[in-house]
C-alpha cells in the first residue's frame, strides 16, 4: 500500500530499526514496541486471539530497552502524518470510505 504522496506505508513491526532491536534482545518486534510504550509510561491494552501471542504480549517485563535503543525507537515518530492513511486510491472502493470523491 502506498500513500497519496507515493511513499510506502510500512508498519512499525517491519521497520529495520525495530527488527534490529528485536534481534538484539531476542524478542519479537511486537514485544519491543509494547516495551517501548510501557517504558514511555503509556498504558497499553494489546489483544490477540492466538495464545502464543497473548503470552508474548505479557512477556515484556523481563527486559528494558537501553537509552540508546529507546531513543532509536523514539526517533521513528512521524507525527500526525504517520497516523493518517490519506486518500489512498485503493481504499476508495471500501463501502465505508469516509471521504468525498
């Protein structure tokens, strides 16, 4: 999927920085991102229908991100632009597309 500006839409779990940090700590990308949020003082309510992922979601309290790794993750923040899908052409066919054509 690409944005209306032509850039690629990449989830944080696929970001090379997240993958590098996950490998370093022996954790999944999801665990690293959850740990980042908890370490930031943000309450998180993860969900999953898969038992192995539920266990992973809980297993984030046996490690702490170093200051350097925390700052690398914090630098990934894209501001409001990173939280908007924009008017992506592939979404216009969805029956609940909220924007005028």
